């Protein structure tokens, strides 16, 4: 069974701080994703990666960056946290690019509060 | 533009009643559609996918390309079906776009 692990369940940070959200998957999946989940807005894609050191912007990349130095690890970075980045952040992974039946496997999420 | 629309934020039904969660999509290519579910205090997980044409936990969903819809249906709702449901479209190979979600509440 695929396991996607997010390092923190809850985080509280101050405005202007640099924030790192870590995600690790254990099934050798090529693709990894960061979403934020907000009530009434659903899940919005921030960044994704289809290979080590590769990254692509999603729909809302502003204020975020990512790092993928190893296949199993995908980090989301908030360079200078702002209150409008208070949200639930979900990491996901999937197997194989451009393939049918490659659903997403999600982590438990990190609830970030920026004060 | 690629878009997934779930028109209902909240759907409340009685136990044993039929339930239908609506989903419409906008995509110029050949769509790959999914339903994901999030139960209370659990991670978001796949419920079913259109390509498999399967029934999971009594739920089914049929892709209607003419109406660009992928509605989720269950003939008899159970209390344990109460959850947040997201319709999702896989566009461009592996990028997945989600709708805003529908919270289903099944009353006893």
C-alpha cells in the first residue's frame, strides 16, 4: 500500500518566516504534487514534479517554491509566509506519466496557520 | 479552459434515500475522471475512476461526454457515506484538477 507521509500535521508560523513542508512517498512514484485545500475552493494545484529536479507550476504558484532532490521527497517552501497562506496543504504522488489509471495517493495533510 | 464544477456545496439526504452528487467538466481532450472521498479525520482517497466502470461501496458514476458530466450515484445512502466528495479531471497526462467538493450528510 502506498504511503505518503507529511512531516507535520500542524504548523504555526509568523508572517515573514520561511516555511518548509516536507513530503515523502515510499512507492517509487514518479509524480509528486502539492495542493492547498480551502473550503469552497476545493483543491488547487500549487506545483508538481514528474522527475527528480524537475518542477512545473500549477495553478497558484505565487509565493511558493518547491524542491525535489530525491525521487521520494518533495518539499514545498514558503519563502516569506503571509496570512493568506493559512490553509491545509496536501501532498500527493502518482505512478507513471501519461497513463490511464494513475490516481493520486494523498498524505494526511499539514494545517498551516500564519499569524 | 479545463474546469470541474460541482454545483452543490452541501447535500443532505435521509438514510436509505438515493443520492446523486453532480459533476460537470470542461476539457477539450479525452477526459480521465475520478471521484475522491475524504471521511472525517482521514486522508483524501480515491473512490472510483471512470475507466474502470466499477462500483465501489455501492457508488457508480457514468461518463456522459454529450453532457460533459460524471455524476456520482448510490441507490440507498448509508450514514457511513457522510463525507466530502471531490470530482477530479486528469488533464494533460497527469495534472489533476479538482472541483470545489460536495459535503454529503446522511441523516438517520
